[in-house]
């Protein structure tokens, strides 16, 4: 466990946590910046009121990141389903393409083996027709491959955003806990358990 000295709003605090010292300093700087911004915005606020407002602002950010995280997760799920469907369709098109190529090859073999001008012309027409079908199938397959590639790229970006939101949510949760601790310390300093009368 790391224990560090931090300065928040001109007061020294001992901060302890499992995270790295750099991370703990970053959290303390963030809280200090937020607290100072609130106090500068309203000089009549007490430190306790400013701390509560800071905690509310941080909680608001955390909830918004949670919502964004859920939206990204939902979008990723939809993209995964869509990608799966496209892969299945692509596999079907590949099978059709293979079948058409085999059939085309078979027709060309028959054409080469048969004699007679009419039979050859008929086979040539059939081969041209099959070539057109084959070309259309290949174009379709290319389009699906491009779409699947774009979906994979978008899926990677969404996974990165999702990871980023996870870290931001964890960061905000830690800040909220620390704000609660700071507020409790401040209350304890203002209202000591033992008083002299």
C-alpha cells in the first residue's frame, strides 16, 4: 500500500491507496483543481460546502461516464451480432462462389468436349451467363468483406473507448471515496469529540 502526502486547498493530507503514487497524486491534483474552481466561483462558500459541491460534481461526472460506458457496451454488442451475421453471409457467398466456379469449369470442359457449332454457341452463351453470375457474386463478396473489415475497425475503436470509460469510472469512484474521506476529516476537525467548557 502506498502512502503519500498531498496538498488539497492549502491543507496537507496523508493519502493511502493500492494504486501507484503517480495515480494518487493525479487524483489529489484533480480534486484540488475542482475544489478551487468551485471556491473561486463563489467566495462565500465554506470549505465544507465547496467539498460537498466538488463531490457532487465528481459523482455527476462518474454517472455520465457510466451512462456513456453502457451505451458503448450496448453498441458493441449490436456490432458483434451484426459482424457475426455478416460473417455467416460471407461464408454462404463463398460457398456459392466456389459452386459457380466449379460449375463454370465443368461447363467449359463439356464445351471443349462437345462438337457442333450450335452446341458450342449454346454452351458459350451459358458460360457467359455463368461468368456474369460469378462476377456479381464476387462483387457481392468484396462488398461484404469491406463491410466486415469496417465493422472490425469500429469494434476495435469501441473496445478502446469501453476500456477508457472503465478507467475513468474507476478513477471517479476513487475520487468520490476520497472526497467522502476528506469531508469526514474536515467535520472531525470542526466538531472534536472532546471539548472544553
